[in-house]
C-alpha cells in the first residue's frame, strides 16, 4: 500500500470488472455486452462528427440528447440527466441523495458497485437478503432507511421485479430517494419511468451500453422529478461539466432515434436467451428466470468454478463470482446464435464427463 495514498484510498475495496484478456481470441460472454453492432445511423453520425469540431468543447448540458430522451419517454427535458455511463450517474446519485450515518438499503446479491460507492463516500448500508429463488422480498424494504437502490432486472441474477412491487416500495418510503437501476430493462421488463410523475422520490437510471450496443461509447441517463435532476447537476458540475464528448452525444441521439434497429436487435437477444435457457435446462442446469441479456446458471453435479475454468481453456469467457450464496453459479452473457451454439456444445461436453 502506497505511503502517499489518502486514508480514503487505503480503505477502498474497488469494483472488479469482468476479464478483458488479450492473450488469444475468446468468445466473450462475461461482460454483458451486446453481440450486435450499434445502429448504422450511430456509426454514420459519429463519422460525420469526427471533424474539426473536436477542437471545441461539447455542450456541457447535452441539451439535444436530453430533449431526445425526454421526447422518447414522454418527459420534460429538465427531468433528464445524462452522464458518462450509468456507473458515473450512480456515483453522482450516491453523493447527491445519501448521507453518512443513515444506512441505505439494497439486496445482498446485486450489482457489486453499490458497496464500493458506499465505501468511497462513507455511506452506511444494510443488505436485504433475497429469498431462495433470488427474488426481492418487497416487505423487507418497509423499514427505516437513508435511501434505497434496486437493480431491476437484478444483476447478476437477471430476475425482474414488477411495477406494482416497485410502487409499494415507493409508497412505503416517501421520505427516501428510491433509485431503480434499469441497466437491463429493455430485454423484457417494464420501465419504472412511467411512475416518475406519481412519485417525486423516484430516480430511474439507464444505460445505452446494453440494449443500444454502445458499451464503448459510455452514455447513461437518469430520469426523475426536477428537484432530483437539479441535485445531480449540482454534483456533476462540481466534478466535471463536460462528462460527454461530442461523439458520444451524437451517437447516443441516433441510438435513441433508431427505434426499428433497437427493436430488431433486442428481439434477437431475447429469442436467443430463451433458446439457450431451454437447452441448458435440458442438460440439468438450474437456470434462473432472466429478463436481462444474460442468464444465471448452476449445475447440481459440476461445480461452477470448474465449468468456468474449462470454458476459459476452450476460449469461452463467462463470469464467476466467488461470493456467498452465488459461488456455485455462473453468469453467461447472451451472444450471437453462433457463439451460443458453440457455448452449448462445449458446456454439454463438460457436464457429460
């Protein structure tokens, strides 16, 4: 540990992203990227914007992008916040809405960046145990708290919580900000954005990395009432006024506008997810019901880490979490049909031995 580090840096336990090895070519099913390229309109817009204008700063308020998102979801522009991926927006939100000394709530099995943000900002937290099927027990969030964060669909399980359950949580926590992290909502769920007009304590965060195929561009957005958005802007402008560059802005605008391409690629992912889930179930796997672009699987006879290692040796990357309750599960991103056929063939050979 470096002697020059601050006390904060010394106590941090950083988030560990999925592997990005460079030693060979892999079928990458470990980081929940979309297997299909971005909309051709996105690529054309970025190409056209990559000119002499890059010498100038981008619009710090990203007004055209905000207007595009607001129109798409039936909101006003000042109900939308944009940032450098949903992870950055989550970081801003933790600092904006949660206070040290008042514990926030989130599930015990969920996105592992949440406790990292708490460590960074000195925020206390309490985890709410998922039930045996990895569902979120709604009533467990009916307790005193300094805020609530729920990934929906949840990660790494892929399980989805319906709108009425979220409504109950909002109604029982009117004095707390409830953040619904919807990184994977487009792969089968119904967005909570429709509840924003009813609940001033609701903040919904989404990303264009997954369903819009823009993981390499880094664009996310939040939707909520004007007071919440104003708070996020105060924090953002105390860090960096220019969180999105010119290329990201124009690319994101076209990704939102190209609804036909979005629907086409989303449908492909969902169809492949259902086919692969059925194939794995036939092999004896326990496959958690997923509404995301990944599945969460466990085999009763072959340990998850052994499958993980053998897949990697054969050029297939999946995600293994060495954590309580989920250390015998693998998270598998949905790739192209060809990639998933290879995965199914290899994993069948592994478990049959």
